[in-house]
C-alpha cells in the first residue's frame, strides 16, 4: 500500500473538527443497507470503497455473500451512478489502469481514476467532476459514501458537507445532513490493519461521547438500516437418525 499523505494529515484536521470521524450510519456490511429506502429518500448515487467493503483485499471480485445486496444497489441507483473509489485501483499507482479495468469488469460499475488518495480534497474534486458530468448531474447531498475506514472514507464524506445543513426538526434526513451520507461498514472480510481499525473504533466512540450521542441519532438514519440475513441452519442429526432414514428408503 502506497504512503497515504492525505490520510496521515487527516488527524490534524480533527483537532479543528473532531466530528469528521462520525459516520451517519454504521453497519456490519452492505447487506444491512436498504438501498431502496435510500433511493426513496432522494439519494441517487453512491461512492464505494473496494477492499473489505465489496471485495477481499487485493482481489477484484465481489464477495459472494454480497451478490444480492450489490444487485439491489445497482438496480436502485443505476450502474453509471455508482463508482468505486479505491486507494489502489484507479490511482497513479495502478500501472496502466489494469486493476481499475479488472474491478470495473467484475463489479459492473465504473472505477474512478484519481491521482490523490482518499480523503484528499483533490480526490473529492475528482468525485464531484464525475457526478457533475452525468446526463443528469448528482450533487453532493444526493450521494452516499460507503467504506470500511474512518480516516479515508468517513472523513472524506464529511469533508464534502456544505456546512449549512438544515437544523429544522421536520426536515428529511438528507436535508439535515447537508452533504453525502457517510456509511461505515465496520466488519471485515479478511483481517488487515486490525490495530488501526481498533484505534478508529475507539476514536469514533470517544468523539460520539464528547458530542453527546453523536450525529447519527439526530438525523433519523435508522430507516436505511435493516437486520443482517440469518445464516442458513446447519442440518444436524444423530447417527441413529441417519441410519433409520437410509433404511426407510430401502
């Protein structure tokens, strides 16, 4: 992984605005996200991280368990309104854009080409350029940003907020947020950087306590979250039961 200067500098920004680390929604993985509810609330586009959010790290294919959720997401927003923004695929370190092409092929959505790593402001500018170039442009407040890292994905989403969000109690969640909806997937499909992940979770907990309940509870984003599907029960039975079943059909 290349040295991420914007990510290293991000903690200094937190000295001025620690709330940048607070996600609006926290889920285990994208299966908990109700994409149709997001669409009905006025969200029209999505920015996704790749590693440990949609794919196993260093792999380009979708995690099999996420197939139904990913299909729902693509149907809700449309393929061109979804982009993958990775700190590997599509960056200047992706020689010839080979990995970006592979990820785009396997996930069926575009991969953003950008020279500055998340959460850099140049990366944000590239995201805005992409969505403003669509046939029907998508502004920041109609985007959701989904990722598994606080110092890159969540901070980037919160940096895109207008700063003049509505505080009216009867306003919708989207209007009250005033920018992209930051969705943090705190589960991992393959363990990596676990010390940093632990530190990120501790930081989010501390800032939420400092901010008195955090921001999530104040904007009604729980309508976008659903329960994870239950795993299929394992078939069990005693050896005697299995023998009797075999004899039954003879």
